[in-house]
């Protein structure tokens, strides 16, 4: 048997075993996509779903794999391969793509497209989206056998998952909490202008754990501070819960921060002359709907440590007090800037576990780190490079803090 025949049979077998085991369409889709990407390798994969909120029906990326940022991408239902496959419910495969195949897919400009495979995703009889796979690894053509495997993937999804609202919903993008469009930040020092953020487009989804990853100096903290209202952008649009905060006055910004954001920094910034519980009570008294400070300490597993002063606690314990302090005011979103950078491995894991539990309970968390291992915990990893987003990747199966090692 040829290699291509073997990988085709292997992928068939894996898909046949995995998809019936998935608990819903979303999981079936993610698991199947993992198998396809692992066995055949593609440079890019995009899952599209129809967005009917506007006047015109368009398809938008629900998630994607690969080094590009599709936050603002959309695709009309007519005139290109994605729309055709979605409406026609039949897969298409192309090797040696010319512009007639990629027409209307503006996000592909700048990418040399060698081959494309597009398969419909269906729940029962309803088409709920489609998957676009771009550029076979190594440049090899997609074979007829491989095309058949991918086709079968779409068919398996529709066989095992019935048409119902829950499944349809699960295909849709989670509700968006914050949006950033073309965010730029310049620092001016005399005649010298430094462009620190050079046009950032990204959404923050409600309830997600987002990691901002990148080398030191690439602009992660600057972006986080703009999200948190500690700093403002030089230009661009920032919205939170549908409200525009692009050009906020100081008063509006203070209110935004106070009502919505909990911060955690590398340094714990606890008041040294106050006990743990006093550090929390101090914040609780400044906020209307605050959490009971004792309950907040329980959430980070520091019950019984309330009367300790910061100097009587380990770094990990102090950082957990600072997490509790961020939780006290019941924020919409927690922003954490390298929260474990000053900690050893074991206490880092304790701190990450405390954060992981809050995400499981529904909290939205945006965390800056340069630790690739920690990024495995995120639902989405936003990689930054000198002031721009270089890629956005979904983690279909986020790792548990306890499973990390470095
Ligand atoms: N107040 C400032 N004035 C001038 N340059 C700044 C200022 N703050 C940050 N920078 C520069 O912006 C770049 C990005 O900084 P930062 O967002 O802190 O990066 P990261 O968090 O990714 O390490 C760095 O090169 C830094 O020197
Ligand atoms: Mg930083």
C-alpha cells in the first residue's frame, strides 16, 4: 500500500472511532479537526458559521488554526467556495488554486494558496457551517482518497448529531464582551515617536481564558492596560459590553475600571501593614456589590490565613490574596499580567489552579505571559510580535494547571 493509502485508512479509522464518542457537535468538530490536521497537516483551518444578525447573510470564522488573525473576516454566501459549500452542502477540493477559486476570500491575500479543501458541517439536515482547510503541509496535492476522508468527516458529523437548537448555538461564536479594532499606541519622547501597538484587532469572548503570549517588549502589557482602562490607546476603537470607550474621559475610565475590571500583577501590591482579610475588606468597602472577603479567601483556598500579614505568607499565598482582592469587587473580567513570573514552579501551579477554578465558574480571564507552557491552559492564545497580533489559536482541549511542567 502507498503511504497516502495508509494515512487515508488511518484517518478514516480514527474519525469513525472518535466522532460517535463526542458529546456534541462542537466536540465532534474539534476532535475531527485535530485528527485531520494531525494526519494530513494543513497550514490553515477555518470553521465558518452563518451570521444572520446583519441585513445580509454572511459567514464568519467561529475559530481557526494557523498564523493569521481572522477577527474581522467575513465571507459572503455567494461567489466563493465557502459560500458554495455551505449552501450546496457538498465538499470541494482544489489543487493549484488560481484566483477564481479564492475569489471573495480577501483574508487570503498575502498567502500563497496551493490547495484548498472545503467541507460542509451539518447537524442533522441543517447546514450549520463549513470547514476550510488551506495548504497541505509540504506542498503535496490533496489526493482523491484524502478528499474522501474529509468528506466523510462532514457526513459523520451530520449522522451523529441531530438538528437541535443547542447544537446550532454551540457553533456560534460565544458572546463578545469586548472588541478592539485597529488599536494603536504611540509613545512620544521629544521628536522621537515609538509605535508600540501597530493596529491590533481582537475580541474578548465572555467566559473565555485568553492568553496574550509574546517576547518581552512586544506590547502585551500595553494592550492589557488599554483593555483594563489603566492606559488609553492613541487611536482605534475599544468597546466593552456594547459601550464605546475609544475616547473616554478620566471619570468614565475610572468608573469602567472600578465596575468591571479586577487586576493581578506580577508584584502582589498588598498593603504590608494590613492582614490578608484587611487587604480585602479595604477593597470591599469601596465597592457596592462586593463579595464577602471571607468567601473570597475561601475561593483561593486561604481560609484560616486571613489574619496573616503579607510578610507571614509565601509568594504564592500572597498572589492568591491578590487574586481574592481582584475577586472581591465581583468584576466582569480579570486581567493578569505575568501573575506567576516571580514564583517558583509549585506555587505558580497553585496560583494557576486558583485562576483556572474561577474560569470554570464563568469568569472571563485575560492573562499575559511569555511562558508557552502556561498558554496551553487557555481557550485561545493570542500571539503578539512587535506590536501586532501574529496569530490567534484555539486550544480545543485546554490543559489543566496540574498537568503543566516547566
Ligand atoms: N511610557 C513609555 N514610553 C516609551 N516607551 C514605552 C513606554 N511604556 C512601554 N514602552 C515600550 O513599549 C514596548 C512594549 O512594552 P510592554 O507593553 O511593556 O511589553 P511587554 O509587556 O510585551 O513586555 C517596549 O519596547 C517598551 O519599552
Ligand atoms: Mg509586560
